[in-house]
DNA sequence: TATAATACGCAATAATGTTGCATTTGTTCT
DNA sequence: AGAACAAATGCAACATTATTGCGTATTATA
C-alpha cells in the first residue's frame, strides 16, 4: 500500500470517520496537490470517477472533522485544503499573484495574532496579493 | 439636498462616472449601512426598486473606480462595502462573531503589512473570527 | 455473515452571478 | 432648450456553484 494511502487512512481512523473510497481518494488528491483547490479540480484529480455531490459531502464530513477547511480566494468557487499546515487559531497566509494568478500557501510565514479591545479572537485568516517571485 | 446625496454625487464626480439614480442610491445605501452587505441586502435597502443586474453592474463600475470593493466572508454571497476606510495596500480587518454571526469592520485596527522573501506584497486582507463584545 | 449506521449516485432544486440586446438616461455641445 | 452620442438600465436567458431528497450500496461491528 502506498504511503499516501496509509497516511489518508490514518487521518480518517484518527478522526473516527468511515474509511471510504471517496474519502481516501479526496484526501490523497489534496495531499498530492498541496494547495487550495476547488471541487471541480478535486474531481478531475481523482483516479476514480465520483459524483460532484459525493465530493461536496466528503469535503463537508472532512471539514466537520477538522481535516479540511475552506479557503476563500477572489474566485467564484470555494477552495479546499488539508488543515495539517494550520494551527487551530491561525491558517497560514495565502498569496495570490496578480500577474499569473497562481495562489501559494505561505506555510512558513507566521503573522502575530491580532488583538482588539472587547473581542475574543479565535481564528485569523490572511490573504495577500501582489507579485510572485517568478512575475516580479 | 441631503448630505448623503451630495456626498455620493461628489464621489461619482471625482471618479469621473455618470451620476445615475442607481449609482447614487447604491452609494447612499452603502454609506448608511457602513458594513459589508450583499447585492440582495443592497437591493432591499434601496428606496427605489432596481433590477438585480443593475446592482451588479453598478457595483462593478464603482469597483473599477475603486469606490467600492468586495469582501469575502464565510457566506456564499460576496459582500460589498465602500473603500473609504481602506488604504490602497490594506483593507481594515473584518471580524465575524461565531455566536451571533454579525460582522464588524475593525477600521481602527492596524496590522503590520506582511513580508515574505521574493514576494512583492501589494495588498493584505485579514478575516477574524471569535466572540464579539456582546457575546463573549 | 447478519445488522444497523452511514455514505453514495442520481435527479431535482436553490443561490449567486453573468451576458445579449433593445430601450432609456446622462452628458456635452450648440 | 434641443440634438447627438455615449453610457446605463431592464428584462430574459443562461452559467456556475452548492444543496436536498431519496433509493441503493458500502462500511463497521458483533
Ligand atoms: Mn494553504
Ligand atoms: Mn469593512
Ligand atoms: Zn505570478
Ligand atoms: Zn456576537
């Protein structure tokens, strides 16, 4: 059994979720891509064909188990990625290049958590836009 | 003529845009609300009835003139707000309460602009989630 | 292997946003 | 004020993304 597959199985086991074909395939696709992608991109990246609805429901169950979360970019469709590079309070920043359009996960960039009087801040998400190393 | 209306007219004049009923109404609605709202909320907040498409096209033209910009929250629909509380490089942070669901503009909270080697960062947007003063 | 809980596929529907085109409105110039 | 032109508007149709209902198939467990 490939390393990716056993990784995916372990994630599902640890989360107490049924270990189904669809969940394994989606997790493996997200592991391979390692960036936020849409339902459509996930569907295309899968080895086996699955119904759109199944992908959405899979993402939903993985989301409730905190294995996956949504990323909101300047595009119509939601993007999804694995949560394993994020802390509970802070997802890593996402950078989108205004030139080439690519989005990069800046997993090594740690920004200080904001404070504001009277507010309890539980989570912080940062979106950056500009020029990527290739395009500047 | 009311202060809101002349404010709206000045914004359109300064931007070199036609001063139309729809644009005036939309800007005045956004001035009154003073928080990010959806096309549907804008339409409901208007005195006169306008077609959905007109609202979208109005937001588009105001957006191109940098009078308005989109705000992405954890909801399906895009939200829109006036840009007058934002600098070119950084929009003020938006806080959404996980309890009551309300979104607040933290216009007085200034976060340092991120730096990352090799990247030219032109714009930064921050979304915060947690408990608002009423709900904590 | 039997059972119950859960996930899946398919069809239908909802929500949000966009496009084409004929008509109306706003601006500018006389 | 009136004419001429550019731009905005309304309406119908369409596109994209996500959700719901329900019957069937798969999974975990004993
Ligand atoms: Mn990421
Ligand atoms: Mn705001
Ligand atoms: Zn680039
Ligand atoms: Zn609250």
